[in-house]
C-alpha cells in the first residue's frame, strides 16, 4: 500500500511538473509569436517626405507706350484747320511684361460728341444746335484699328459706336501676346470732305482708349 501511495504521488507530482512546463512553454511561444507579428507588421509601414514642393502663380503685366509723342489716356479731335483734312492716326506699343500669355482687348470709353455752340452758318443746317451734347463730327469720322498694320476693326464715332467697337474686338480671333512679346496697335481716323458741311463747325469728339490684357486660357 505504501508503495502504491508513493507511486501515485510520484505520477501526480510528475504530471503537475509537466503541465507547468507545458503551460510555461505555451506562454513563451505565445510571446514569441506576438513579437513576431508586431515585427512583421512594422516591416510593411513606410513614410516619405519630399521637400521643396511649391505652387507659383504666373504674372500678367500690361504696358502701353505711345508711338506718337506723349501718351495720354484721352484723344480729342477738334478745331479742324481750314484745309478740310479730317485725318490722322495714333499708335501704341502694347507689351506683355508678365510670365504667362494674355489676350489683348481694346475698347473705347467715355465717347462724347459735343456741339460747342452754333454760329450763323451752322445754325442754318444743324437742327440740333440747342442740344450741346449732340455734335455731328463723330458721325462723319471713320476710325480703323490695326494690329501690326493689319486692319481689324472699323467704325464711325457717333453715339453708340463705343459699344460696337468693343463688341467687334471681342469677336476677333484671339489676339494673344506671349510673355515678353509686344504688338503694335494703331488707330486712324478720316472723313471724306464731301460727307460733311457747316453742321460740324466747332464740334468736337473725345474718348478714351482702354487696353486690357486677360490671361489666355486654352479652349
């Protein structure tokens, strides 16, 4: 009986020791496996930084210089001489001093035809002498606009002609100016001596020429 008791105790102690070793081994294996998983996940992580990235907006810089003496913003046609020669011209060099292409627009602003009073010869033929804002000079003047000596737009200078000139220019094929380049713009005016009489005496026409350079966008 004592022998059997000792044998049982021996097996119980033996299995208890084995179970602890097995349990300890499983814990160690589990820890090793966990470390292995963490290490494996870390291998699939990546991070990169590229320095020096930037976005820079281009520039559009319009510069207009006059080709016929001083370059004022307004043109006035008045006090015509005795020769009856109602003709002349004015030219500009239009520069794109920016870094991106631009489309050139031209328009006429503040177009005004003035009567400037009536003397006796004018009063006999002019029915609007009392209206100082209805001069007839613009109605007999033909104006033409050129780009590099190629005619682009033509019109009279009567009331409403400023809008017609603006619309006609907008309908032109794109008038592009590349960065660092320029265009020569010229305006001429003339009137046929047979197209007018005393009704334009003392009349005047004044207006502004406005240039706009707008970023050129590919269509």
